C-alpha cells in the first residue's frame, strides 16, 4: 500500500513540475550560484579574502566605490574652501547638469549582465517567469534584489484576492437586474 502511495505522489509531483516548467528560469541562462559568506573588506585582514578572484568586487561594489570617490574628491585648489568637494557641489555650480550611477556593459553587447537582465528579465514577454533574483542582486545590489523579491512575493499572494474580487464583481453584474425592491 505504501509503494502505491509513493508512485501516485511521484506522478503528481512530475505532473506539477511539468505544468510549472514554463514559469521557471532557464538554468542555462541563469545558472545556480554557489553562495559564499562574505565580510566587509579591510586591508589589514586581506588574508581572509581571495584577492585573485575575478569577481572580488561585484558590479554593485565597484559602482559604490566610484560613487564614494566622486562624493569626496576635492575640486578646488583653495584648501580653505570647506565646501569645494563632491559631485553634488559640481552640480550646484552647474559644471555638470546631472550625475548617474554607472552600468556595467551596454544594452547591445551580448554577454554583459545588463544585456542579459534586459533581454531575460525586463521584457514584457517574461513577466510570468520567476525573477532571476541572484542576477538582480549581483548587478543592482542587495537592497534592490530584496525589493524585487518582496514585490514578487507580494504580487503572487495578491492573485487569490484578485480572483475572489473578480468573482464577487461578476456575481454583482449577473444579479444586478434580478434584485427587486419590496
């Protein structure tokens, strides 16, 4: 009896996997990543880090480093001018009209993370697929990745409420003219 239950459960699982296969990510495009523990980088503790790793600083960390330098760089020869530093000061003086964060790669360059996310995640045709949260986190940072994880979770849990609301609306539409005042 127990073997029959296992066979039935295995068939149900295979049927569910087949029916949800269209929504899952393509693992050839977004392979599973091994998650490693990391810590805040410190020069006095370099022995804890793999300095030869090609992805030692992620795209997000490199952008934050550039932002840190631009916000703290002194732009005046006058050492007594306490407000002559940072990109915000140059925007105020209208040397620059705007400053935006950098992107890694071009939208038209296949193989870049930006192109991959644009084609496989930010496309309307892919709106029903699961989100590649690891790729989003690696490109935009942890906060943006967490935001999209929450947004996806919230949206999925609104689906039953929207179906119930639609059923109530349709019931009201179909019974609108059958109600009589007494």
